[in-house]
C-alpha cells in the first residue's frame, strides 16, 4: 500500500477512536443521570402506587410487552 493510504487509514482509526471515547463518556453520563432520576422518583409519595399500576399493566398483556401509543 501507498504511504498516503496508510496515513489516511491511521487518521480514520484515530477519528473513530475519539468518537467511541466520546460515546462512552456520554453513556456514562446518561447512566448517572438516569440513576439519579430513579432515586428521586423513589422518594416521591406516590411511587409505590405507580409501580403497582405498572406491574398490573404488564401482567394484563399477553407477552409482557407494554405497547406504546406512537401517534
């Protein structure tokens, strides 16, 4: 292979590595935010009641999947 082609490949690999590192950082941030949100919701007064309603909805469905209204 030509040297220029190898340099281009090396640059693309570096670029992809940077993108993956950024995605991993974003994923970690989203995990932290979602866990914080869950803990906040657990402290709300109606949490147990809402959780019971969700469990009942899941039991009502045949396959356990919650169908979402996408309209």
